[in-house]
């Protein structure tokens, strides 16, 4: 009787697994329902070895891509490299993220990303490698975490797809080889997503959700309000799919909120409570306020364009087309439409799943992340740069990994195979469009992708009728053609030296405002002017002048704009005052404060540059930098050293 009941139960279970309106089971569950216990025991070691080999192979390839030839980027963004130089030599500068070791003004971000590089520079000495290697390792960590979270939901194949897509996204290659704060932000947001997905699992620990909150809070210390774009999505996913009763889920969310506030708020409290006279000025604010910086210049102002002291959005392309335009398209859009199709189609398949289904929860998480962040980047009227889209890369990769595998398991259904074919075809067309923007580069690649892509899409359309070996061959061709474009662009990105304030991915990219060639130590060549986005090319005579008697002054020199100051500071390794901060629009110092510093013999030289001219006159914010430049020019005699106008303020 018991045996008969067991057979009936097994038959019912098999029937339920086979219904089309149920969630597709994982690869492991599919194997468990079709093999005996002895077969599973024999096959498990081989499966585990394959999974481990795939995972470690992915990480090794990612590390090579992110670390190979890293020195070609030199100081990358000199604005942040100079802050690392300051922080590696002065603890207060490290704490606050000062631009110089004498603590005149901070960078216009909270300094968590700088702390990582500061520690590296203190351990291994300050050089380009100690600045950039932590960024590359953060990229490898992000790929590993993304693989882990996707694998738990959809199996190792999905994890490998997701990890590969993230690793080969051109803007990810760019940012994980650069010293902007975006690398740490992405790592922390992926870590937060991992914690959220662990929190929705059955019998999960109550600590996972607070850990997610702490990761987002620390992400705030990397790039302020941008870290909060994922918050509504994380809350919705946990409320939707958490196993606990609703009241307990809400209580856990408040616990996560407390953890987030603690992880990010302690630094805000330190800065707000620290006497303003004994800390650096908060760069990017008009009132020397960390809250103004967080909520204004780096907060709501990025959405509305109302940023006092900012320059507004220089790319007037607001709308959905921005993500596919010349500024962002080559960075992020290669697989974006395919990810949207995969997520939406997989949500249709999982529409009747139980509320707590983790596959649907993952689809909501990656889809929501992609939607919210994509809308903000598309319609923000303030300062938005193409490399910001690295924050979309985990959502594209995670959604594609989970969604594609869910669809593949239902490939015998015509509408599903049509969706899969559509993903391949739209990616093929988009790859050809993006490659055409650099038509002289790898001209053979576009027609190859077009031909293979069309045949792969046709094969996927009828994949449900093919045998296992033919289906795998079609799948391999489809994956290869979809990854060919971004992979080629990523390799070109890694092979190209990048520097400047606004780097971009691709074969012909370079940082906007790019100054001296990457890797410069500040000496050897004739001088040149920097400006808002570029770094000066410091000649050997000027570098020597800056270091002469530098120990007798608090600042070896002052100059308008952080990028100008960064170039001189990296060349001389002496504190250089960045008058007016990044844009030259902060009231730091005021004219009266500058005159006092000069009278007290705290500043040796004032260095002229591009931002002394008309570029500043039309900007919003403080006009103190212009007033200081005019006062210096009226009261001190200039000389020219290596092509730079120099005023000796000690005479």
C-alpha cells in the first residue's frame, strides 16, 4: 500500500513539473528527476569540477582583461590620483578625501573609493599601479558575486553567462581599469543584490537584509545618491518574495534601513560635527556642507540640472535614445535590448509561480534595477557622463543570465524560441550599428557578425526540433555572436590608454580633456595648459621650481581648478591648492582668505591656466576664483616657466 502511494505521489510530482504554467525547475532539479541515486553520485564530481573550472576560468580571464597593460592608463583621472597622493601622506586628508595633503578642499565626492586606494598606496607605495590595481580587483569581485547570486537562482550556466556579460561590457572594462568611484559602487551594489536574494530564500538568516542595507550605505560613501537608485527595487523584491509574514518583513526592512544609515551616516555626522576651521572645505558645495553636496550637487541637482556651481548637462540628448546614442551606446547598449526581452519573457513564464519563487524575484530585481537606473540616466537633466552607465551593467548581465536560461529550458515552445531568436537578431543588428560608428576599426567584424547572427537566429527559432548536439551548437553560435561586439570593444578598451575626467570605452576613446600622455611623472616635456577637464603637462623646470623651498610653505602653489592642481601636485608631490574646487566655482578660498594666506607666506606660487579665462565667467556659483586671479595679476609680476604663467607670491 505504501509503495502504491509513493508511485502515485511520484507520478503527480512528475506531472506538476511538466506543466507549462509552472516555474521551470533548475538544472540540478531536472537532473535529479531523471537519474537514479547511483547515477547522481557518479556524475556529481564531474559536474562540480565543470562548475569550478568554469567559475575560476571566468575569474582568471576577467583578471587578465582588467590587469593586462594597466600601466598604460598612468594616473587615469588625475583628479582622484592626486587625492590618493594626499591621503597616502596625511591621515586627515585620507579621512576627508582632500585634494591636497594641506587640506584646502576635498574632492566633490564622499571618499570611500579613495580610502581603498589610499590603503593600497600606503602598503605598496604611491604609484599608478597601487592606485589602479584595487579597481581591477573590485571588478573581479563584482563578477564573482554576480556569478554567485545568479547561480543560486538559475544554475551555473546562467552564472557564467551573467559573469561573462558583466566582464565583457565595455564600460565595465573601462571603469574597472580607472580610478573613478564607480568601480567600488558597482561592487557594493552587486554585494547588496546578493544579500537581498539570500534574504528571500527559505530559512534564510535574518542578517542578510541588514547586510544589504550596510552595502548600500557604504555605496553612498562611494558615490552618494546614485547608490540609492536600487533601493525601491530591493524593497519591492523583499516585500514580494520574502518568506516571513508581512509584519516581520516590514520589521526586517526597518532593520536594513538602520544598517544603511549607520554604514553611510557616520561619515556625514563626522564631517558635520567636525569644526569647519580645522577640516578641508567640502568641494562641490557652496556652503561648506556635506549635506548640500549629497542632496544638491550630487543629488537632486543631477536630476533637475539645477546645480549651483555646476555646468549642467553638456550632452543635450535627454530621452530613451541617450542610452543608445554616441555618448553611451558603445559603453552599455550592446546587450541591453536582449536583456529586456529575456526578463519580460521569463516573467511571463513565471507569472503563476508562488509568491516566494526566487527565479521571479531575481527577474524583478534585475529588471527593476535596469528600469529605474535606465530611466534616471536617460532623463537626468544635470551632469551625466557615459561612464555612469557601468551601474547598469550588473542588471543587464544578471537579467540576461537568468532570463535566457529560463527561456532555453522552454525552447520547444514556439513563442519562447521566437523570443530567443529575437534576442539574437536584435543584438546582431545593434552590434552592426555600434560597430559602424567606428567603421575603419576591424572592418571585417561587422559583416561577420551580420551573417553569423542571422543564421544563429534562424537556428534558435527552430531549436526545439533539433537534437541535443545540434541545439548545443546553435546555442554556442548564438552566444558567440552576441558577445562578439562587446568583447571586441572591451579588448580595444583594455588595449587603449585612458586618462582625463571623462573617459569613454571603445577603440578610439580617450578621456575628454586628456592632458599629458598616460603614465607621466610630471617631468620632461614642455608645459601646457590644463583646464576644467584636462591635466596640465608639467615641464621639468616648473616641477623643480615647485619643489624648491616647498617645506617653507603650506602650499607649494595655488591654481584655479582641481585638474590643474592635480597635474602640478602629481609632478611635484607637494600640496597644491585647488582654488574653487573642480569647476573653479566653489568659494574656497574666498578672496579675503587667499589674501590672508599670502600675507602669512603659506602659498609660494600662483599658476595661471586655462580656467583663468572666459570658461569661468559664464558659470554659476562663486566668483571668488576669478577675483583671486585678477588680484594676483594686478599685484604680482609674472614670469613664464615651461610655458606656464607663474606668479611668485613670496616676493
